[in-house]
């Protein structure tokens, strides 16, 4: 027979109700609170484990002298899926060694263990007051009670509503550690808050939620192993008839938790979004607009350099590298003008779009607004295709001085330009000829859009006298260009005696 688990009465202070008045679970988390760097976070979570045990014993001795007592019942354990709490009595015919049978009364005790995964509340350290004391957290555990078995009279103290009498912090996940009942530690208590989290006057009802604040705090801090909560029933030997039953099956179990975190990180948000047409009026009249926005830091900790992205209809258009912004400070910025087509558009500004900064909350880093353009901006000219050209050609001697000397100590210096708006990434071949005869070649890497690059063909052998030196780009026309007629250039040289 299990020992009676003593119930300890606890007074609920009036201050609890004052505290409950500031906990508004209707506000989306996290919410800023008055204390520096204290940020609230809450969620309602369901159990990640439901377990029950049943311990069965025979209470009557044999009524036939010299014969065996009633046989013990069989203990039960179900690993998951059910939470049953209470007790039941049953008369069972136990066989004796004499071949006779005897009616024996068996008592069945049921307990439930409920576990929760609270890892999401460990994201940041729990907040402290300036004096080092803990900022309160709130954790309320509730459920609906379905009676599987109930006879009258109900146990004293049940208020005719439940077969669950007490709750404890579990100290093990082994149901065999305490005679097929879970070992438990500190007792938990109900608070005068109903299943819908509405407070009421007077002492708690048996339908009110259990307070798990200190248990959850210990689970988060690691000072209490998280084996969950054990729910026990009324003692089956007290104030009930031998044929009484009281067994509750618990459904819709949930725990609502609010914690306050101590976070030393910035908290960026975007405000004061503005759209100004190039004519100076608000909105979009001409199709060309300037977008302004202010980044606000709602934290005791400042932020350094960060990116600020402008998006039009979901697509990135401009990026600023900006900052810093101090504690509880503002940082206004203005993007370069952008061209829009006629019609409606969504303008959005996002602070730290790649989430480089560690922040208190990442989900509030943007702001958006709608704008409609009466006309669209003038279309930009179509991009020019890639087009290679030799913009400079000269012959240098071995010392890098422009001029030609007889022999093979000459170098040809070429400046290759790409006049198009498209980069050429392919390898480019440059071929040199002296008086129409091949004299050397070299390859070079690609050339960016509207940019140029230097190259050299070394050790060109030129004899004494007047000559024509010619260089051709991409002689086999492997690179797609706007035109192939400007890929060659030539220069006249007079080579002196070496």
C-alpha cells in the first residue's frame, strides 16, 4: 500500500492577483517591459509525454485459519498516451492452496506523470531585478477532467469535480522506484485561476490550474531535473466505502508559460517610412521616387553597422550600409531615387535583412507601404551588348619606353576596352603581326562592362627600318559581340639599330 502523500495548505497572497493583472496573454510575444533589457516571451505548450502507473494490492487477510492470505494484484505501467489518476476497488476470487477460493478486496491506485519540453524558454537567461532577485515567471498547468469511474460519495475535498488531489515535481522517470508509483519531490498547488486563465476570489477550486512557476524555473536553470509533474489521487483508504471508485482520465492538457529574459542585444525596427516623388510631392506622380525610413533601436544596447534594404514589390532594389544607432536611438536614411512603372506598388524597407546582428526579436525589422504611380518613369535605354575594341596600341623597348629597336627586345602594349553593358567573362586571344606576318600572341581574362584592361605581347622580333605592327582581338571570332569590325588596330614604327 502506498504511503499517504500529505497535503500542505498554502495561502495565496493578494499580491498574486496584482501580478496577474499585468500578464496579458492576448498580446503577441515578445513585449517590452519596464526593466532594462527585460523582454517577455510566452507560449502555450502541450505535453510531450503522458504516462500512468497502477499499483494493485490485496487488503483482506484469509478468513480461513491456516490458509494463505489474498494474492497481491499485478502492477501496471503504460508508457505513454494516457493520464489516469485515482483509485478503484474490486472483489476478486483468489485461489488458496487448499483448493478453495476466497473473495479478496483489491485496491488499485493510479498516478499520472506529465512531461513538457521547455527548451524554447531557455533561449536567453532569465531576468533579474537590480537587487539580484528573480523577476517572476508564470507557468500554469490545466486540463479537462473526464470521469472514467466515479461512485458516491466522492472523496472529501474533491468538490464533486475531480479524482485528482495533489501534484508533485517528479524526481525520476522510473515508475518502479517507489513501489510502482513515481518518486516525487516538492508539492505543487493550485491557484485561483480557471482553465481559461481568468482569476477569481476565494480559495482555488479543484478545477483551477496548477502553479508550476518554481518547477519551470528550475527546469530552465537546470537546478531541477525535468522529469515532469506527477498527479496523484485521493487516498483510497480514507473516508470512502470499500466499493467506491474515483478515477479521472485527463484530456486537453496544456501549460501556459510566460518568462522574462535578460537580453543584452539591440532591437531594431523600421518606422517613419516616406515616399517622395522627384517633383517634391508625397507619393508617386512622375514614376521616379525617393524612399526614406528611420531605424529605431528599442534596447539598452547600441547597434553598429548594418544593412538597410529597399524592396519594390518583393524584389530588392537598393542596399545601404549604414548605422550605427545608439540605445533607444533613431537613425534616418534616404535611398537613391528609384524608377517605378505606372500602377500600384509595395515599398518595403528591411533592416539587417541577412540577420547578421543578434537581436532581441528578428520578426519586426521591416516596414512597408503602398503607393500608386499615375505614370511610369521613362524607360532606360536598352543595355548595349558586349563589344571589344583596342583603345590603345604602342610598341615599347625592353625598358618600357615607347619606341622600337631592331631585334627581339620589343613589347607590344595593348589596352582592350569593352564598350558594352555586358561583361565578357571568356578568355580573349590577342594576336600580333609585323608587316602581315604572325609575330606572337597572348591570352587575357575577361573584361567587365564599360571597362578596360591592359595586356602585353613580349619579345616581338622586328628588323631595322619602317614596319607596320598590327594586333587583332579574338581572331577566330569566338566571343559574341555587337560588331567584329573594330577588333583590330595597327601602328607604324621605325626600328633603330639595337
